[in-house]
């Protein structure tokens, strides 16, 4: 049924359907990690950004290099789910809050840690997708 829809309708539907679970996963992970690890550091945002980078590398490699994921599923996962799951805008807000509070050390650690380990996560996800498929 979904395949018979006009491609101009399929893409936004796939993205919208992926965005709902992505946003909910981000929310519950962020809340859960704050309760578990405390609220003195944005553990949830950092975890979501790092795991999102890993998943993006994995999914895009399967879609573009291995052709194991259809374009509609790629839109659902990469644009819809991961687009609402990852939290770059929250990441920048968290950095700004560290800087405004004068906590430059934590801000630098958070900023560089997210960047460096995000790229590493993306590469690890891509590597794993190549090895498994």
C-alpha cells in the first residue's frame, strides 16, 4: 500500500513516521539518564548525539554502500528517526549554558568530547555495517 503512493507523498510520510519514535526515544533517554546520573552534566544529550552518530554511520552505510535499505526506509530512519533523535540544537544550548556560567572546562570537555566521539561513533557504525553486511 505504501509503495503505491506518489513518491512526493511517501517521503514526508516516512520522515514524519520516523520522527515520532525518534523524539520520544530522545526524551526518555535524556530524562532517564538525568535521573540515573544526575543533572550536573547533560549526559542524555551527549549520549543521544554519540549514539545517533553511530546509528547514522551504520544506516547510511547500509543504504548507500550496501543498498540493503530502501530509499523510503532510509528517509524514515536517517531523516525522520535520527533527525528528531539527535539533539544538536540542545547541544549548542548546553554549551552556551556552560560558557555563561563560567564553567569553561566542562564546556570544552562537552564540546570536544561530543565532536570527537561523535565522529568516532559514526565511523564505528559504518565499519560495523560493512563487516556485518
